[in-house]
C-alpha cells in the first residue's frame, strides 16, 4: 500500500510540473470576450486619434483659407480704389480738354470765318447755336458770296455749308444781302478733311469782283 501511494503522489507531482492545462468552457468564453473588448477599445482609440488629427488639419486649412480671402479682399479693395482714382482723373482730364477746346473754339471760329472772307463781302450778323453757325451779311457781287461759300467748304473746320438766301436791297447802290448756315467742328477737323486744307485756303489769293 505504501508503494502504491508513493506512485500516485509521484504521478501527481509530475502532472503539476507540466504546467496548467488549457482553459475550457466558461473560462475560454470569458477570455475571448475580454480580448474582443480590448481590440474594440484599441480600434476606437485609433479612430479617435485619426479623426482628431484630420479635424485639426481641416481647422488649419480653414484658417489659412480665411487669411487668403482677407488678403485677396484687401488687394481687390486696393485695385478698386486705383480704378476709382483713375476714373476720376480721366474725368478731370476730359473736362480740362473740353474747356480748352471751348476756349479755342471762338478764336478758331473767328479766324476761319475771316480767313475765308473774300473781297466785296462783309458780315453783319453771326449767331451760334450748338455747332450750327448762321451768318448774314452784304455784298456787292453775288459771285463773291459764292466764292465765300466755296472757301468755307475748303476749310477743315467747317462742314455742310448751306446757302439760304440772297436778295438785292432797294436803291441804286447795287448791294445784296445774303444768309448762309454752316456746321462748325470746334477745332476738330471735319471728317475726310485735313487741317492743311485750311492753310492752303487761307494762303490762296482773294478773288475780286
């Protein structure tokens, strides 16, 4: 009996030395559950870190985009300011040029009218409405009035001269009254004409009666 017991005890000691047996049943289920929870927590933590990193990146990009919009807005406002200044300067330049033209207009008008005036023809009345000039006068020769009309046609500062009336005054003097209308271009040469034509017309000898 003693020998059998010793054998049994020896076998039990050998079994203990081999290590614990693999878990089975409920213990295995618990281990699987704990492992699944651990993996789930690890996945959730990883996704949280990834999403947090993406969120921070998007916030940075949004901030940069806002800064770029603010910078572009300042540039656009600056360009708009330059355009307004340019428009204002252009309006002032146009106004100055218009004033200069209007100042030179009457001088040029009188110069051209007198330059084209032939002998035996003189003015008694001249009226300006817009760019339309109406002239009245007297002459000793109808041919001289026709010459005056042709001289005005040659001037680059007149356009569309129209002869309106020619009549003889009563009396033995043989004086005629005349009236004509012509469009004045205010110092701008009429279309299809050159300023040199005015000089040529002015340099031409005045016809006689």
